[in-house]
C-alpha cells in the first residue's frame, strides 16, 4: 500500500469538506435572505461535491483492498503502516473527521431552517386561503359558482 496516495486522498477529502462547509454556509445565508433561486443553485453544487467526495471514498477503499461484499476500514488497516505513516494518516483522518462533523452540524441547521420556512409558508398560504374563501356559504358553492336557490317559493307578500 502506498501511504502517500492514501494521505493525498485523505487530504483531497479534507479540502472538499472545507468547500462543502463553505457552500453550506452560503446556502444558509440564502435561506435567511429568502432567496430560493440562489438556494437551488447552491444545492446543485452541493450535490455534485458530495458525489465527488463519495468517489474519493470509494477510491480510498479500493486502495485499501476492499472487495465487493467485503468492506475494509482504514482503522483496520493501520497495522500495515509504519509508525510514522500511522501518525501522519491519523492526523489527516482526524482533520477529515472534524470537518465532516462541522459540515453535518451546518447541514442540520440548514435543514431545520428550510423546514421552518416551509412550515411558515404553508401556514401563510392556508391563512390567505381562509381569508379569500367566502364566509357566507349560501352565496357561492364550493367550486366558486352561485349556490342553487331553494326550489320552493318563500312567503309571498304584496298586493295583487
């Protein structure tokens, strides 16, 4: 196993996670500003970056000798490296893990804010619909047309 390639892969993952965190912060600011068109643009970039990180992870697993159906973890393979390489790999791995946790926390904040905005919008639409809906149900039917008049004649008054 080439420890240099493994460290480079982990470093790329760490840098990608830093970019991911930056994009998540940008998405959060667009959510706060109420700019859904910009949120969707950032979301597309986030999805592509996540795909690239997944490719890096698969590449790392193949370097470690992972086979289909048999998953090999980096922590399980550490005994194959020299003590100096183990230390270097662990440092990079800890940085990657720390950035991953930071991104996860920010993603959860974004999710919470997006759901809150969705609930707020749904409530506002429901409120506006209730305000527009006619209060007198004898004037209009449910489909917006005039309600049918009663068939029988009401009391007639007047002169002949």
